[in-house]
């Protein structure tokens, strides 16, 4: 039995057909990226004449995109908005999760059920009242707080962190309390440092969601200077719908930094998606 | 070949080790576990989160419900219309068109995505050389901004010079007009969505497959089970919680389809095409183009009702066919 459980010697020959299938699949997955790059380096509409001018090559398109559209500004906006959302979400969720997991207070179970119930509510239900609140009552259209605050409170992160905090032995709190630490110190110096992995995972998952968010930034921004990358790219597409060389250069500009971060930290990405996607199981 | 969940010695051992001897008294419990001042302390911890929830989730939910029974005029005046919005929706052919389109996307996207994701995960669960590279490639579209993906697909599917049309021409065939022919617009959006999301289901399935204990496969092999029997009787039941979870998640996701349709069809004809008008697209149109916030809210509650019923039914059905490990 013991020998059977060991991994069998790997004979790659047996997997040749599998490699073949996976390679074909990889080509299919990579084709859009390849054409994005290829067209972005072609001179204006060179591909129109039913041929592929592989000998022509220019980087003018990239300069042209930056001349036409403030992509640098879109980047700055996306970074400010996504980082703020992630930090605020981690802060508010970990504080609330600490209360739900480690403290006793009246109404704890009812409040927690309420949090769980909001998980089921789709964003589209709250979007319209939020728009009225943020754009009309608060007059926050085209501001960072309008882009950041409505998505900075996550029931899902609270739920996930509460589950994790519950797994940390209660004796740790009790020992700290004996030494005179208050709840705030226990949260900051014991619970958070012990939860580094789950916090990092949540951070990556939420960053990705915030970075690619489309609907809310679309309705709450009008000014060009307040657009995030997806919205900027979509409006760029609206303006230059037939200028493929510029559209592709714009897409490459929007994607390259994200893809670099992904490839460098891809294990974290995958872990984040897995943990969040499995509902913390 | 029935698999008994209890026959997993490796799984259950750690929990026995951690079990505390019953005789050891828990000294601290009654002295430190609970103090009355934890009440207001706990509320302080909850305050930032609760304030945000009240302002941006709970009050808006109630506001949305109220809004769905009325209409907000441009002047800012609110007028109650009772169930007028819902009655209008019931008779609105465009709304039912949107529901129909969304149903098409759910039926077309979800099964394919689960099947492709599972097949890829099964392949990458083998001791292949370079499987990390495969995983990086298949997952790349997931981190891609959907707008960029939609732009490239518009190019790839362009009738005049798109590479896919070129293949049709070179074979002597007339390529269909993928982006403006109503019968091809939906498949085009499906194609984009599959490209974008299959890596997600793959990664989740891969994690599930790696959780299946090797002993079960070994035992099945000793009993003479073929590769297909091992897949059918070991893998499928053990990953069924994941299948169930992904199914619900993807159905809800497909019901909320918006960005793909918005970017793909807006560029090809200005106004949204009838064939790709989804429920969320119709919410967006009513609220922000037609200034019908009340009607848009009513549609949003229809969406919520769907998600609620769906989650409820699935949680019920789950007990019948999903296999859960007994720890």
C-alpha cells in the first residue's frame, strides 16, 4: 500500500497528447493578446488591405494614445481608488469581524445574520439609491470619495475574517487581557499579525475586483480626469471606434502593468481567487 | 463501488491529536471570557463597518424598494405609483426580451464554463512538465480588464479584416457578420465570456481536485477500477460541492451580465443591440438614459427575486446530490 501512495515515476511521453491539447488551448487563450500587441505596433490601418504587414513596425501609436487621452491620469485614479477601497475594506471588516468573533454583546447574532443577508443583495439593487444619495444629495459626482466609499464595506470580507478569527485560540486573548491589554491592542497586536495570509489574500481579491469594476465608476463619473482605467478605455473606444491601431495600443497600456503584477505574484492571485471563490472553505 | 467517508484515516487523525483531555479544567474561562464593558467596546469596533452598511447598503435597499413603487421626476419630486412599475414591466415586451436574452446567456455560458474548467483542471492535475506555465496562460484573461478583452474580440470578429473572418474567406466561405447580425451577436458575447472566465473555474476546480485524497484513487485502482470509473465514482462525487458552488456562482454571475454586452455591442452600432440587451443593461438604460429610476428599481428587485429563489432552491437540492465529507 505504501508504495502505491508514492507518486509514480513521471513519464512525459504518456502525456504527449495532453501536452498537445493544452498547447492548442494555450494558443487559443493567447491569440487575443497576440493580436492586441501586433496591431498596436502597426502603422495606421495597415491591416485594412486584407494583408498582414509583418515588416512594418512603429511605436508612434503609443505616443498618439498618450497625446489623445490622459492614460496617466486614469492610472493614478485607478491606483488611488483601488488601494483606498482595499485598505478601508480590510480595516472596517477586520474590526467588525473581531467584534463578531471575539467579543460578546447584545444583538450579536441578529447583526451577524443581517450582514449575511446582505451578501445576497445584488449591487444593482443598491446602485440606484446610492447614485441618488452620492450624486444628488451629497453632490459627490466626479470625486474620489464617490468612487471609493460605497464599495468600501464588504459583508463578504467580514464573514470570511470572522470565520478565520474564530479559529484562533481564545486563550491568546485571555493571556493578553491578564497582561493588561485592551481589546483594541489584542486586535492590532495579536489577531491581525496572526491573520497575515488571509488578509493578503482578501487584499488581492478585492484589489482585482476594484481595479476592474465597471458599472459604478461608469455612472458616477462624467469628467475625463476622474475616470478609472476601464471607463477611460471604454470612452476611448467610443471616440476611436475604427482606429484599431490606437485602440490596441490603449488596451496594451491598460493591461501591461496588471499582467506584470499578475505574473510576478501569480501564486497569490490564484490563492486569493481560490480562497474567496470557495467561500472560505 | 461505494466510498465510505469514514474510511479516511489521514484526514481524521489531527483532530484526535488536538482533542484536549477532558480532565483539564479551563482555568481562565469564567474569569476573563466575558465582561460587561465588552458591550460598548464591541459597538465601537462595529461602528465604522455598521455606519457604512447603514448608509450604502441597508438604507439604499429600503430606498430601492420604495423607489420601485414610485417614480422620481427630474425636478427631484417623488411620486408614488403603487405597483404601476411592476405592472408596466409585466406588459413590457422589451423587458421580457431582456429576460430571454439573459436566460440564453445563462444556458449557453454556465455549462460550457464548468465543463471546460473541469477538463483543464483534470489535465493540469496530472504530473505534467510546465503545468505552471499552462496555469499562468489560462488564468491570464481572468485578470484582464474586460473592456480590453472586448476591444480585441471586436477586432478578431470584424467582418472586413478580422482574422477569424480571414479564415472563412481563405476557405472560400462567406463569414457571418458576428457583431451586427442578431443571430451571431449572442454567440460572440458568449465566446468573449468563456475566454475571460474559464480560467476562474479551472483554478477553483484545481483546488478541489487537489483536495481529493490519493488513497481513494489507489484503493479504487487496487479494486480494478478503470480510469473512467475512478473519475466517475471517486472524483465526481468528491468535487460535487465545488460543482454546486460554481454552478450557483456562475448562474448568478451570468444573470448580472452587463459589461461584456455593453462594450461589445455599443461600439458596433451605437445603441445596444436587441439581441444583447440583458436585464442589467435594461436597468442601466432605464435609470441613466430614460430617467426612469423607479422602473429601473423594479427591474433590480426582479433580479434580486431571481437570485433569492435560485439560491433557495439550490440550497434545498444540494442536500440530495452533493456529497460532503464527514470530518
